[in-house]
């Protein structure tokens, strides 16, 4: 197979992202994780609270949800964009995703243990 034809199999037209192969489904590089993410078990509203309060709220309440379930943290302090993923890495919890809100962001964390 020519190099150009191989490249055409991997590139979605005009997007620059890899196109899914038939049968790969959720394992495809262009899979939208947010579309497949279930609703959070617990939502923590830290809007209007400054660092480190969103992290403290998460640390205090993460044990309230079963292992494998999601916690949503709502925050508008810009420090949360780096603090939450860093805390998850430090504490071996899974940082799933973040999304922009009209005011602030929504962060999803999956309890790992």
C-alpha cells in the first residue's frame, strides 16, 4: 500500500485527528470521553471560593462516593485548573476531564481507591 493511502486511513478529512478504524469504538483516538462519561455521584460547589478550598472540599468528601464513581467539582478560581489535576496525581485519583462553564469550570474526578 502506498504511503499516501496509509496516511489517508489514519487522518480524518480536514480535522488533523486520527479517524477511528471500524470496530475500535471507544478505543479510537477521536472518541469523545465526555459523551460516554456517566453523571457524577456527588457535586461539590466551590464557586466563589479561592485556593485551596476546592481541593480541601474534594479531599474531605471523596470518601463519600464509592470507588469508581465520579465527583464533580465546580470552581471559578483559575488555580483550580492546575491544582485539581495535580492533587489527583499526588493522591492517585483519576482526573477525568474539565469543561468550561459560563462562570468557572466543571472538573470530574473518579475515585480510584
